[in-house]
């Protein structure tokens, strides 16, 4: 029992020092004058307007695209479903800023598609933010819809069919109510993602400045932490609202009791489904392909000869070292994050007391904190401490920033493991720790792999918090995309984006292999 | 017959509350050495709570527990000399049947080979020797149940508690298991306390039955005496009427017999 208390204490202290206090110190910086002077700025008003308009539009588009994609995969009998599913989540493996950069490479002044189709309209501005935001947020929505549609019980549909209810009424009376809660969750998750991201609007926003970009400009470029804090606090509002809505909107419609999972055959809409999925794949792949052209051609569009000189030059500019830095950050964040999230979820899922309820609440609340807000809070709070501008603070920020999703993965898994195992251990005279290592860890190993992968992939591509925190050396590779683009070194930016994609794809592959091996071993 | 037997366990005025609701109210009873006592009651009557208090997983708010005249109320659960078999078995799924049974022995000062031998003997006792290398998911419900029993018995407890152990088994496995439990009890001389909500199960296996209603003991007596002299209306409706309904439905077949001959 003593050990549990110690772990409890360590985790509580960790959350207080690395989450609560930094946030408080950021909020503490807000003054009435600072707030008023910011509000009076014309930039601010337009930023609020731009943020609301772009985010709402992008969220709506993203949700619709994702829903249709999930519908095609789960409700029609098209082939290659797993290939499509893998393609649809590919955008999750590259930083948001690379999506924006992909748009630039396709539709920019000298973009591939601009040149082919002689496009006149500039990508910079509202349209660019919209397209970029949709690109990187729709996979999240897709995964959420797919999970729910996959596990829908189909007995209701069969009963409706027997009763002679037509397809439209089946949809409105069964599917819509079933998806209502998921829809709300997806909407808020995507909205928060888009509002708080600054990678896309920073690169393709042009004159359309959003709140997150304004905050980035103020806090990072102008080192004006006071205005930054005010905007940070404002950005917290949608995130907190989204969190609260999601919190009271529990039970994502997944019935615990599925007699037959719905696999309804859709004959007539087969061709449209194929067209839609293939089109979506092309959209996902287009930037990747354009990146490849970009760094393998001597000088697009002037000299289109094949060359590897860009690769060599990019590596000479430090891409190799930065990549190594990022790998180290990602591995450290993944190891420490997985261990921390496991301990936390173990306490909340299997050692039930008043304290564990509070801990659970804190753990899922951390989801509501945008990366830029976390980054600024850390800068303000840790400014005069030895950890400031070191590798340690980057790893810590990643641990907290990406904590809640892996935490919830493990929380759900541990909740399903027989609750009497520790009791059995106690009665057999075997300590809790031994039972955890000998029985529970082997049981949840697959989830551990997934958590590790999640921390790794996200730490590899994050720019939000680390833009504030990363020391000049060792600097993570994702931050170079923006830097290269600003120096008009397009080939290098493309190459770095692809490097991150390659590493993350490799990691995903390793995780899948490990899980497969684990399933084999268990039998 | 209990009069001549020594008391193995004496429970004195156990009370347990969860928040405002009182789950057990001044519960006192004795269990004789080698007895098979069933605790019978509907869900929510406090029977599982009582079991968890007996084994030491829960602390009572007040009251004492004596085992062989020693007060064990404050003993840790692994030093009470008791074992428990849970409803869902709680087997270690990553280990084989044999590893499940030998696992705890290693923590009780046995060498690897000793542990293996003891565990194997125990598996033979529950008729599972040939399945010793299989993981739980390749065993039937009844076989998993027997692994759980072997895992408990291998540490030589003198009292074994059962928490609705047969609720997940089909009827054939239940009938087989009832016989097996009685055999094991004879063989090892273990005192058994068996929690169930199934009247038929309690009446077919027990030396005595304790009927719990909302945290109070309604009656504790032999099956025969409960049938003859139900203590109150609750015992009559919950226990005897239910039992009678089963007997009635079966009596249609008594003239036919179960071997198909008239």
C-alpha cells in the first residue's frame, strides 16, 4: 500500500509542476491593460473573425469528408478497405505545416498544378487555410467515425427491413440517433485541432491572420509574452468548451453488446464509393508526390533533370543531425510518456479511490490544452530554471502534451482486464507489483506498443509547443520545414517533410509487426 | 452433527457500510471444521461483501473474526490460511494451467522443481494433468474453474471461499462440478464457504445454509430444517417457493424416469 501512495504522490507532483503551475503562471500574466490594448488592435478583431470563419468552415468540410470515407469503408462492399484506411490516416504522420507546404508546392506561384492547369487563383489566404486544415484534421475524424460505424449492431437494421421500413427512414431513425453523440465529439475534436494549430495558417494564411498565428507572432517572434498570454487564454476557451461538451457527452454510441456487427452491402453505390475513396487517396498522395519531384529535380520548373544534389545539400545543412535529434526526442518522450501514462492509468483504472477520480479528471483535462498554450506556459514558468532551453523540457512538454490519448487507450484496456487479479495475488501472497509485471503487462502489451507509437509519431512531427521550447541545439527536425521555406529552400523543406513521413511510417510498421507477433505468441 | 465439531471460524457482529447504505448489519455465525456452508441470497444482499471481509480484501467497520480461536480480523489476506475462487476465475491468461498453479508456490520458498511437482500433483487431483500445458483460453469453462480451484488448493488453505463459482458454467459442467467439489472437500478436509444465489445449488451441496436478506441473517440451518421450519416469510418465498417451483416442474417427469423407460 505504501508503494501505491508514493506513486500517487509522484504523479500528483508531476502534474502540478508540469501542468497546473505553468498554466497558472501564464494566466497570471494577463492584466486588464494588456487585455484592453490587445482587444483594441485592429489585427486582433480580424484574427478573431478569421479564426471563427475558417475553423467552422474547415471543421464542417472535414467532418463531412471523413464521414463519407468511413461510410464507404464500413457500409459498402468495396475491396482494398485496409489499403484505403491506411491511406486515409497517412496525413496523421506528417506535421500540419507540411500539409500547408504541400499546398504551396501544388498550388503556389510555381506549383505543379498551377503550372499544369494554368491556375490564376492564389492559394494563400482563406482557401489555403481551409484546404490545409481539412487535410490534416480529417484523418482524426475518419478514425472516430470508422470506429463507431464498425461496431454498430445491425440487428436493428434487420428488424427494420423485416418491418418494411425504407432505406431513408432506416438512416434517419437508426443511424442518425446512433451517431449523434459521436458527431458532437468529432465536431469538437476537429474544431479544437484546427483552432489551435498555427502551422497551416502560418504558411498559407497570407494576409489572413488567425489567432494562433497572431499568438505565434507575438510570443515567438516579438517575445511579447503578455499579449501571447491573453491570446493563449482565449485559445483555451474553445478547447475547454470542447472538452466539457465531450465529457458530458460520454458513451460514444458503442453498444457493449453486439450480436452482429453491421456490414450492410451497398450494391448500387459501389462505383461512387470507389471513385470517392480513390479521389481522396489522390488528394492525400498529391503533396507527397510533389515533394518527391521537388527534391529530385534540379530546379522546378526551369530544369527538370533528375538529381540527388538536393538531398546531399539538405543533409549538409544539418538535416541528418536534426533528424537524429528528433529521433532521440521522440524515443525519450515515447519511453517516459508510456511509462508515465501506464502508471497513471493503472492507478485510475485499478486502484479505485477518491484520489483516482481526481487523477482521471486531470489526465483527460490535459487533452484540452493546446500545444502553443502549453509551450508559452512552459516558457513563462521555467524561464529562470536550469531546465529552460534544454532537451529535458522538450521531452517533458511532449509527455504532457500527448498524454491524454495514450492514457485513455490504457485506461480502457486496463478496465477490461479481470479486476480480481490483484486480489488473487494478495491472497496467494504475491505482491501487487509482481502481478502487474507477470500478469497484467503481458496482457496489455499491445496497448503499450500503441501508446509508444503514438508518443513517438507525435513527438516526431510536433511543432506547436517545441517552437517555444526547443533549444538551438539539439533542435528537432520538424522546426526546419518552416525555416527552409522562409529561406526559399523549397527542396530542403520537401525533403525534411518526407523524412518525417518515412520515419513515422517505419515506426507504424514496426508497431504493427510487434502487435502481430504478440497476438501469435499469445496463442 | 455440528455439535461435536470444533468451530473453525467464528464471526462476531460484523457490520459494513458503503457510504449511507448498510451492507452487513451485526452479522454473527460459526462455521464448523470441515463443514460445507452455503451463503444464499439474491444479488445485493451483502454476500459477496461478507466473503471479501472474511478473506481480508475488505475491512469491516466493526466486529471480529476468529479462526481456530485466534482473532484474524487485522491479518493480511495471505496470512489467514484461506483461499478464494472467484466467479470469473481470474486466471493468469498468459500462463499455462501448470504455470498458473505453480506461480504462487515460488513466492512461498519452494524451489522450481518442488513447485512444479506440487503443482502437477494438484492438477492431477482435479483431473487436469493432460491439459497442464494449455493456456486458459484453450480450456473449457469447467476446466478453467478447476485450474482456479487447483491454484487455490495448492497453498493448502484450511478454508476455501467460493464466490458464485458456477454462474458462468453450463448445466452439465455445473452438475459435474458439484460432485467434484464435494470429492475435493472430502479428500482435503477443507472447510468450504460457498456463496450463491441458486437455491438448488445450495440445497444439493451444503451441510448448512445461511440465508442472507439485506445484510441480515434470516436463517442458518441444515437444508432439511430450513425446509421444515422456514424462519420467516422471506425464507419461505425466496427459498422454498422457488425450490418448490423447480420440484413441480420436474415432478411431471418422475413417473417417466430419466432413462427413457415408462
